[in-house]
C-alpha cells in the first residue's frame, strides 16, 4: 500500500505523520515548543499510534501530551527506557566540526529538559509490524548507535523513517552524534543493505539517497 507521509518541521526538529488518508501514526513528536503545531496536524486524522525513534527531548518531549490528547499509545525500544530518567545513562559523543557544534547545543538543551515517560506505552523490537494499528506494511527496524535503542520504520517498500540514525544537517549521511560509534557504523551498513528508498531524517530534508 502507498502511504501519505506528512513532514512536520519545527525548528531543527522533524516528525512525520504516516497516513492511509484517514488513519495515521506519528513518528517522533518534536520538542515542546512545537506541541501546538504537531497537535494541529494530528487533528486532521484518526490517530492510532505514536512511535519514538528514541527519547531525546527533540523527538519525544510531546509524546505523553499527545498520547493523552488522542488517547493512543506510544511505542519505543526498551533499550532506551532509561533515557527518560537520565540522559547520561547513554552519553553522547560527536565527530567533525558539525558534530561538535550540534553536540554543544544539544547538551545545553538536554541539561534543561525533562521528558515525561508516557503513561500509555509499550516496547517494540526488530521485525514488529504495526498491523494491530491498521498499518501492516510498516515494520520496526532497530538502528542502534545514536542511542542503543534507536529504531526506525520501514514504510512498505518506499521509505525509511531513520530518526537520528542518519542526519542531513549539511549533507545526508551517518549521524554526527552517537552513543556507540561502532554500532552506528554497523547501522549505516544495515540501512544501505535495505535497498533504495526515500530517507526521512530527524534533522534535515528527506532525500532519495545518502
């Protein structure tokens, strides 16, 4: 099935609505300052589920509020559950000038922001589908490295929702921030093995290659 993907851009953050025209799921939720914008877009659909690529504030700060607003659950990988309690449970590192600048800004924001663990939540893992929520052609793929529980969504044969496993700050490629560099490198190899598709990043414009 061909799904509609709506790119919601809030500042430097991206989140995405994946819809069959009536029903939708939300991949990531952006940061708190973008709550109204994301809520307005979600209100156009019968919302079924929120999926978090990982719990950093710029992806997850609105998760609990949106879950309660639309009475829907939030799914993420169990390996990242501890990040809700302490960002330092998975410290971030960087490479390159771009990474240095982004990390410096990110650490400042992380130190100020507490993300609420969603009350209505469950864990997903590699290979799980979203069939129970009306999207059987969407599958969870584990993409560790940026965080150890980072996940993406394979949307039919058309797209990959990559979260921060990749980024497009300057040009598309491996994420500039990581918890485990070797895991991140393996994730990039894994993504390349998935074949050609459109890539939707947590930061930067979508592209058809990286």
